C-alpha cells in the first residue's frame, strides 16, 4: 500500500482485483524462503548416525527409500538430505540394492526452479564441509550439486494445504514449516503426515516444532532434535482430513 500510495485496505483490495501482477507480488512478499545446507548441524548428525543406519538396516534387498520434503524452498535442505542418504548408503553393504526417491515440493514455483538447477553461491562453503563440497558439488564461480545427487530428487510445485500428500514414505522432512501455520492447520497436517509414512517411518521437524497433541501417532526417536517415528498401532478414532485424492506415486 505504501509503494502505491494507497491509504485504505478497501482501496487496495480494489487495486488487487484490477491488477493480477500485484496479486503475485503480494503473494511473493508473504512467502518466507529462509533455508540453508545442513541447518542445525547436530540434528543432521543425529539423523545420520542414530536414525538412518537403523532405517537402512530394516530395508529389504533391492528396496527403495521414499522421501517427501514439503516446503523445500530453494532446495538446500532437500539436497542436504540426499547427501546424508547417499553417505549412509555408501556405508552399507546393501548400497547397490537400495534406491532413493525424494519428492520435494513447495508452493513457490520460482523457488522450485532454483532448486531444480541446484546451483548455489560460493558462501555455502560456510555450511558444507570441504569433503562434501569435493564429493557432491562441481565448483566454478558457484557450486552446483552433482548429477548423482540431483537425480535422486523430483522437484514440483505443491500447495500442502490444498493438494494431496505423497504416501508410502520412509522419511518426511518438514523442517521449520509448521511454525508458520496456525494450530488448527497443524492439527490437520500431522495426521496426514502419519498416514503418509510407513510404520516406523521418520518425521524430521525443526527445533521449534513438535508433535504435541499427537503423541499417540508418533514417538520420539530424538526428542532434542525433533526426530520422530510413526507408531504402528494407533487409535482407530483418529480423524484424517485429506485435502484431495492421495498421490501413490510409483
């Protein structure tokens, strides 16, 4: 309103109705795309050392690890997860028999385009170790994620509130997204996350998030770093409000 020298909300609403471009600009201003590689480093260490090894040890030969990362923004956290998975697979004897499929989604189509390119400024060296930069990135004046990591991930636009969720997941990485949602919306999403995960599947939240109120659906694998596993037996009375038909992607 200040940019356009508009004094009243009603007048600005009329302006929005007449200017589609202004609607998109307002939409972009409302989005919060703050992210970086391996944010909360000790949380990632916990995921890798204490959790991922257990998950991989339970997978059958020639199996697949399915992951959903809603609210992926420009892809740094998704690629962090892909790198951790790649490192864990490299450390197990079953590495040639297990494949990884990561679905990364966000409501911001511009952010998705950045994530697909996988090219980031040189200052990511502050967050990514030199060993990982050498192994998983190509260096020029910028860093680009190598094809072997990019190929693990499918980036796509998605409105987590309105669009159907992915299912049959081993990991659901949803860090620092729920904090921007109302308590009412969180209460709708957490049962959907439960439904999306396989029994024993992992829910990886941000440090200021929790499954409070849904302890009957999830148990803490690492309470400090908000890593939870899906319980296998749940009260049949749990209500799950699906937005639209479920995505059983193969």
